[in-house]
C-alpha cells in the first residue's frame, strides 16, 4: 500500500512546526517512506496526495487541552469528519471535500489526521516546547511501527 | 458605546479581528482591524548569516514565500553592492510570475468569488468554494486546481520547493533553466493565459452583467480616495519584480517616483496604541489620522493600487483588459475597494502573459547566473507581492552577519486603508443597532478585497466556529453573542 506522510505547519513558529518536525525526523530515520513538508497546507495538498492509497497528515492543533496530547482521526469519511477550520483560508475538510469532488478516484481512500496539541505557536523558534517535542517523538515512533518499519530505532 | 467584534474573519489568510464600535444610537462610531504582531521576527534574524535570509523570510508566512524570497535576494544584492546578471534577473521575474499565478487564482476563486459569484446575500454556508463550483461547474473547478498547480510548479522549477525556495543568492541565482524545463514552463504559461482569459470571462458573465453587483462595486461605502503605490517599468507600466516605485494621487497624476533604496525618504510609519502593527504613509504629505483625500498620506498597494499607480500593463492582452476596466468603471484611478477583485484578474492575465514572454526569451536558458559579490553593508530590496509592495531592509556587519532587519509587508502598507474600508462599509450597513449576518458579511467583503495576510500566521488547527460576533454595551459588558457556522 502506497502511503504518504504529510507534515503541515510553520517550522519557525515553535509548536506550529510539529508536523514538519515529524516529517523531517521520518526522512532521516526511514528515507524509504514518502514524507513531505507541505508547510501551510491548503489546496496544494491535493496535488501531493494524488495517486497514493493512504495519506497520514500531521499537524499541530489548538483545542485548549494538555499540550502534547495526540489526536488520531480518520478523516476519509467526508461528512462525519470533524469540522476543523484552519487558520489559512482554505481549511482541511474543505480541501479534502474538493479533492473528492474534482478528482474522484485519484484521492487516497485512506486518510488519517494526527493532531498534536500545541502550547506555543506565537513565538519564533525552530524547536518545540518540551511536551510537544515528546509528542513529536511518539508520533514518529507510531508512524514507523504503523508502516511496518523497524521498531528498534533510536530517536 | 457598544462593541461588535467579528472574530475570526472567515476566508482570510491568517488570523484577524475586526472591532466595530457603536455609539449610543447604535450607529457605527469607528472600526479597527487588529493584526497579531510579527513578534520577535527581527530579533530571530539578528546574528544569522546574510545568505540565510532568503531561506528564513519565506517562512514568516506561507502565503507570500516567493515574494519574500525575492525581496531578500534583492536586498542582499544591494547589501553586497552587486547587480544580478541579466539571465538571473529574468529568472527571478519569471519565478515571481509563477507565484502571482497561483496566488491570484487561489484568492479569486476561493476567497473573493464566493461573495460575487455566489452572491453577497447568499446564506453563509453556500458562500464558499462549493457554492462557486455549483455556479460555474466542476470543469472550471478542475481548471482552477490545474492552473494553480501550474503556477506553483513554475516556482518549484527554480526554487526546489514552492513554499521554501532556495535559488536566490546575492548577485543572481544558484540554478538556471535547461531546455526541457523552459519548454515545460512555456506550455504551462500558455495554458495559464487561456485560463486567465476564461476567469475574466466568468467575471464578465457573473459580476459585470449583473447591474446590482456593478452598483455595489461603485457604491459609496466601498470608495476610498487615497494615493496609490506600485512598482513600474520605464514606461510606467506595472512590473512585479523591479523598476521604480511610483505614487499617483487621487486624480491619477504622478505624485512621486523613487528608487527602492530611497524608500525611507518617502515612506514613514505611524504607531497607534491599540495595535502592534504600524501604519505606513507618505512622508511629504503626512499622517492626518484615518482619513483619505489629498491631505492624508495614506496610500493603497496591491492589485488595485498597482494598476492605479501605473499607466498600463506591459503585455498586450492584459493591457486591453486594463483599459476595459477603467473604461467600465469611469476612468483612472478607480477608488472602489471591490474593484480589487477585477484588478487581480487583470494581473493574473499579465502574470501569465509575462511568464510566456520570459519563457520564450532566447536568453532565459543562459548560464550567466551570478556576478561576484562585493563587501557586505546595508541594502534595501523591493518587489511586488500579490498583496502589494514588499520592502526588506538589512544591515550586515563586516562578517556578513545580520545586524538589523526591517520588513514592511504589503498588509502593513494597506493597513490604514483596510481599517477605513471596514469602518465605511460598517457605517453604510450597520444602523440603529441592526447587526445581522448579511450586513456583517458586507463589512468583511471590504476587508477581503485587500486579501490581507497576517505576517505571523500559523497553521495550527483551531476547533472553534468560523465566525463569532460579540456585542458589548457601553460599560464593556457582553450583551450578545452571534455565532456563524
């Protein structure tokens, strides 16, 4: 099964870059995995997803719970998917709906979102806060195991 | 006094908040747009290597990465006292055209068109891209996705990644074009020219053929008589990459024209206590508060500002559209804020035509990519971003490390205008405490026309409703909350 991991976020805005950190870590640990940093997301993710069987999106999320909390959501369902509104014009659910509408048959049938609860997305820094950093490690590990990669890695 | 807060603003690039202050009669007293500050970015850059600036600044915000990249590269050219080679200059301009293609396409169809194509009075849940597609058809939707991707691919051919380009270096470019890449850009640009014409056709069919919409565009609350600013070539035609900065007045006459290095002599920044962001104004005219007219130094940038500040477009079909726009709307300058959308489409056609010209320029595959740099010092670089004039200014120390950074982004240049447009729209549309969602959307329309980006935008996924309106009484107590979504 052809899988793509997409990291969304701004690497300079501390925890906002969590998804991008996950992708960068994966690229280093398992270069055989297709992983891309799609930065601010938006409509271009449709292009990136084209032709894959499965996509795993990793993004930071701010719901007000404990920083570092990890959410795993199956977003392939369409209407049942939670209505996250992104800070960036075209939100994720809209984008995916658009993909199903305009490119039927080309969108990955399996779509997952991994959200990492952020603590600080305001200050400029290329490193995450400690709890989010720990969550990044966990998510990297989870993805490697999920994709049947090695499970003896040293993060 | 009552306060109406619209937060967050739907369909915008980034976060923002509009606060509308009502008086005792329930009429609009004032309106302010609050932008989160670009906190600490300048400090983040200090001490870094100069050549990192074109890599770092595109990450300020994912909306204008290419414009920041090119402004940074131009600033380094100036700071190192080097002119880029002829080929490098053309490559950079071509890259900027690719970025304008994808950015203007996205804005028109996803952010602007829902108001016009679907209609300002349509229910909020239909006023989005799906409503647009219902009206124009799925085939147009596929064309939108395809051509937005073409614009992005053009920038990727140079920059590696469209969102994080790495090709601009002081004195030129790190990578040239081979024949295969050139051919591919020519094909994509050709297709984008047709797509831009099709988009102008849609604007004609849906907006201009509807007298209500034309009246809306020309209606009083959406007029602002400010100065206009943009980069122009030697014939005073719009240019996205270089030339001189031209300022025209409320009657379309040239008020000022200066080289990018001289911006500090012509543009000042004003500070208000209620926001961290600054307001730019023309130094020789001065700051007179939030007011328009010849005595107020406030100016507009972005698609409409650029077209008003110029005398035409440098490509034939876009120039025809330029003239048609001014003929239809009563001559230059056009001061209707909602005409930004039309101006954006004229620019989309120009970007595609100009990309085509550059892609077929015999010198574009040249290998003279970079000139040797001089000693590090101070530099200013200006390019047109999709949203308007973007200024970078760095001081480098003798080791080539960054000592001081000042960035004036397009949204800062339009900040005072946006606040005034919101206030005027609110004045015309909210009266006697009557605040319904249709009216609020008209206020947002004024704001959205500028396509403002908030430099510090992040991409965390918030879980709240897309629109919330809070009404406060004179004592600051929350008396009403209206939610949209």
